[in-house]
C-alpha cells in the first residue's frame, strides 16, 4: 500500500509517524486546524481554553473563563486576586474584595450578617 507522507495523518513525515490530538498532516508535519495550537499533544483554541488562555500553560484562576485569549471572571463574579468570587455571598470577600466577615458570620447580599 502506498501512502503520502506529506498528507497521511498515520504516516506524517515518515512511515508510522501518526498525528494526534486532532491535528492533521500538512506537507509532512502534524498541524492543528486554523485558529488552534498544539498544547500538550492536543489541538486547542487558545482564545477560549481556560487551561491555555492566549498561550500554552496560562491557566485562568478558579471560576475564571478565557475570552479572546485573556482570563476574565464570568458574569456575576468579581476578580479578587487570582480567584473569581461572588462578593454577594463570600464571607472572605463580602461586598468587596478583602472584606472579611467575623468568624461564624455569613455574608448575604454583600453584607456581613
């Protein structure tokens, strides 16, 4: 059986050299589809991947989302350092970042109760 090592994803660039992670064989090299990049062996969209936001290995914090290659907090939550939190009910960030409720006092609607 003849194969083209320039375009066959199971023999890319040489016999028995497979492409993986959603990549395809283009002119003898494994490559991701347009708009994607190979990150740890998997094609990923750097514009929206919260584990590879904007470039390989950039992780958005807890509760964060990746939009247009930049980490941001989802709607309804606030960025407090490296964490996205809902300041309406977070006893460590009640009403604003760094405002802590006394031990045993809950935060409700952004006010320590």
